[in-house]
């Protein structure tokens, strides 16, 4: 049986982390339906989907690049730009909405000159809105660098993110 | 594993468990975890070890205990010894620093500040079927599930019943889809079983997207084997050998636990090739959503599993005939599958004896909003809203007046105080302009503005519209703009008329359920809270939520 030519496509860089992505592709037999799973693998590994990775997926799965781009931009979960060193997810599900979530978002926007879904002017923090993280008993809830806080207040959240702006210049913080 | 082997193994584990005089079960579901239940579990285990009690007291992490608002929660079970009768104590708000006190309490009396009063309606009024083992077993240990009778219904069905028998039992139970629409489950299974073409697929919709709904997450995090067993039984009944669980990307813990559960079940031959030592095979894979609400719609979900954008397509053909990869596909929600094993174990007639004439069994609800006992409850169909909100839910904290309960998320509606005595079943909720939905129940008090709530949901639908059909793509934007004008005090009476007309149009001409039901929150608030809309036209927000600046907001 002939080998699928797609399987011989080489990753865009020498980076060893591509092995994780390739393992996901192999597991799903390099079929087009592996596209979303592969994107998850890339985003988990590299933090975002850079243009070169989309081109790689198009070749490796034999899917038009336009479709790859369409899928990547359709789903809110995928991002095409590198993540800021710190993230703050403000939940605006129904319960958080009626319990004060919007005031937390407004406080962050006012204090750090950040637009929704964007980063602060110095790039240290990205602020994202979630439509319910399912932690309604903690409403209003905020997720800062993967840790859920709640019930919280605008002041508490501002206090929590304050260090991100002070230490920023010395060392780029850990997790992405 | 044959039925005998399974029974023997379950018996063996139960005996081992019974060897402990006491057990401390610490909730390890997402909400309690955020409140520090992991540290608590370690502290308790440390304290037990320090006192040399590891032989008699067991400490384990379990699934959701339900009363999320008062976490971290611990159940203390005293089986014998100390002259105390077998009893369960539920402890709330337990922190790591309470560990020594909790272990002291094993002698029979716990700090009253920590103990939930016995007979609390929140627990006493529940009838748990789908969530019966949530909070009792360690979701990471298949042995716990087996000891509780997990996979017994599946293996026994494989040996003792034909697929037709299984279909009959599910028919008899009267079970209806718990994802919200309430389609008879037996009928759906039958359609798939009759459809020509193989392979067939079984898909579990775990893309719980309604904001304010977290009951499926609770079940998946607490008892993943239950859902897998339900899927396997369905697969046997409809003749499928492959299955997918489509989980929201946000549910990391649920995803991990599911993957682990699948591995464990495959290792014991309860999933995978030759299930229970029979020729039946069933392979399950997990697929992650990627943050698109519309993927809760079945045709969009299928598109997403196939690696495409999650855009719905017109039905028919229904997935039962042409679904995943164009093959007959059964799609049910998490809770629907979780109800299947008990139906087989105890009989469809038993299940049908619970609930109302047309809505059988129980329903799991996520209670949230302005309510004391935020958490997950399971009650018989037909329980009134008043019982759920005020008895189980404990009413509204701070003495504020009840205004409405919102069911069904962005596809549902708000039900006012006048209908609090309505029984919760599919038909009654629909007649009140809402829907059963997947089970989110959000309580609102006098400080909540209903127009603002309607605007919130419309904003949600606008953001989540997939853009395929015009009525939904454009209609939700325009509806949101109209609502924005109303909440900013810039609207005229004509805007209200236009709002109603546009709702009618979006409802009747959209392609899928998202667009068709997007106007529901507006229509139901117009119907029950028309006064609030009119007050806004006069420049007044009765709840004091809206800015009413007279200018339209930018966003």
C-alpha cells in the first residue's frame, strides 16, 4: 500500500515540540477530520496558532489553507496571536452578569487601558471575556493565570493583577 | 469481563470498603477545588496518618456533592464503632485548618458550625437517578464505580437481552431528551436502529454551553463511567460500534476524567473490543469543542467532529439517518445517557412511575443567581418552581424580593412570581414562554432589570451566531441594537413594535435552533414584564441597573 504523501510533510521548524503535534496527527491517521484536534495540540504546545502552523496543517492533512484558516477563526478558543504573559478571563455568564461581572471588566478597562480581547498597553496582560465558565457558585468569577477567583470584586481583581505590571520588565513570567 | 466476574470484582471491592469504620469523602469537583478542596484532602489524609488511623478511616476525593455554594464539602460516613449508628454527616466550608477538628468529630459529633443540619431540604427533597453516585465515588477509580454497580446493566444486557429488548425497556421508561427539546429517547434510538447503513455512531453531546448551566459538567466530573455505560448500552441497542463524546474545551477536569475512565474501562474489557467477553465492540473517543456555542446544535456538533466549522445544516435528513460522516448517528445529551443504566437495572416501568404524565423521571438542575443554595439538584419532574427555588434552593439571600426564574439559557425565558406554583415539566414550561432547556435555573430578584437580561442574552446570541443564515446573523445584531436603545433611554414606542416584529421574523425564518429560539428571552420578558419595557421608554429603569443616559452605548 502506498504511503500517504501528507505524512511526509515536515514541520515548519526544528522545534522538538512539534513531535507532540505530529503524534496527534498520527493518532488520527492524517485525516482531514483531525484538523480541530491538531489545532488543540498546537495551541496547547505553542500557546497559539501561528501562520506557519496553519500552513503545515493544510499540507499535512491535505486541506485547503482557506479552510484551515476558516476553522481557526470560527472557534473562539483558537487564537492566532501569541498570548500575553498573563491572562485574566472575566466571566460574563448570566449569573456573573447579574452579580457584578460587568463592573469588574469596566474596572480593568479603566485602570489598564485595555480593550476587550486585547492586551494592556505594555503587553503584560490579556483580558478576555468568557460566556460562563460554569463556576456559578463563585459568581462573579474571574480566572487569573488559570486560577479561578470568586466571588470577587473589581478592587480585588485590580489588586491581584497589579504585580504583573511591576515585575514585567525584569523577567518574562512563566506560564502561557 | 463476564457478569459473574464483574459481580465478583464488585463484591470484592465492597468488602474492602466495608473494612473501614469511617470514611471522609472530599468533593473534588471544579467548584470545591477552586475553594481549596485539594489542600483540604491532603490535610485530612495527613491528620489521619499522623494519628495512625489509616486502617480504619479512609479519605478520598469524590465527585460533586451538589451544594456548591457552601464548599469545600466533605461527607463523613461513620459505619460502626464508637457506639454510633451508621450515619452520614455533610460538612460545609471545610478548610485545611479544620482537618484536626474534623478528625476529632469522627467520634460522633462535629463542630455545629461545619455540619449541615440533618434533614436539610436541599438534600432531603432530592430524588437522584442520573446523579445518584455523584459525590459518593472517586471519579478517577473505576473500582469505585464497579462497587456501586457500574457496567452491570451493560454486561447483563449483553448476555441476557437482545437489542430489541433494550429498545423496549427504554420506550417503556418514557425517557425524553435531557438536552432540552424533550424528544422521546426510545423513538430516537429506534430510528437509528432502523436506518440503513453502517457503521453507525453514538455521540454524547457534552458541549454544555448555556451560561448558568453546569449540571452536565457535574455529572461528567463525578461519575464519568455512568455516561460511558449509557453510551455503550445505546450502541448495543442501535447497532453502533463507535462513539464520540464532544466536550466543551473549557471543561478541562471533565475531559481528563473522561479520558481516564475510557482507558480504565478498556483495560477491564468493559469498553473497546469484545465488551464483557462478547462479540460486541464499542470504541469511544473524546473530541474537544473549541468555544462555539452553536456546536450544541446537533448538526453543527457533527460538523465540528468532522473537523469543520461548526455550522448547522437544514434537517431533514436528521442525524438518525444521515449524521456523522453521513452515517446513521444517535446523539443524546450527557444526562440522557446517565439515566439509561438505572432504567435497565430497575426497569422502564419503575422510571415511568416517577414524574408526571408526559415527563417521566427526574431532572437535574443547576441552581444559581440570587439564591442561597447555589448548586446541583435532581428532583422528580413535576416539582414546582416554588419548591425548587425556596425549599431546595433556600430562597433569596438578603431578603430581596423574588422577581423571576430564568430557565433554558439563551433559548429559554423568564418566569415571574405569579407562576411559581407551576410544575416543572416540558409542556408547562413551554406554555409559560420558556423551555425546560438543559437544566440551568437562574434566580433573579428585584435588583435585576429584565430588559437588561433580555439584552444580555441577545448579545450572547449575536456573538454566537455562526453567520450562515441571514435572519440570525443580521436579526440578532438589530435586536440587540433595539434593546440597547431601550436600556439607554433613547427608544420610542415604535422601537418596541419593531422589536416584536423582528422577533417574529427571526424566530420563524432562522435555520437552526439558535436563531429560532434567540427571541425567546425578549418575548418572555415582554410577556411577563411588559411594564419594565414601558418604564424604560419613559426614561426610568425600575431596577436601577440601566444607565439611561439618553445616548446609545457604543458596545
